[in-house]
């Protein structure tokens, strides 16, 4: 194989590998989180978490048990002074 052919093959491989990051989506492009807080009473505040997902995407839990990912579930610890109401 001629030197020029080897050079073209190696250069093509390097370019293909290095450009793969161009097509990757950043997490900030896939899901946009927002919150709003409203004071209901002096002792109660309403916090609303909202996520807007890019078309075709889903949010899953951070850990993946055997059998695949599970849908994201937001909870509060037992005994916490906070409780989740609604979906």
C-alpha cells in the first residue's frame, strides 16, 4: 500500500472518531428542568418541578436494575417534613 493511501485511511479514521462528539446531544439539550415556589400559608410552600423533554426522549432513574431502566420517580425521605402531592 502506498504511503498516500495509508495516510488517507488513518486521517479518515481519526476524523470519524473525533467528530462523533459533534452529533451527541448534551443533557441540557434533552431535558429542561424548572421550578416554581409559592407560599400557601406561613408553614406551607408549594414547589412545582417541571421537565420539558426533547421529542422522543424519556427520563429514567439514575440506576438501572437488571431488566432495564425504570421510569424516574421523585420521592421524599420517610419522616421528612415535606410530602409530595399530585403527580
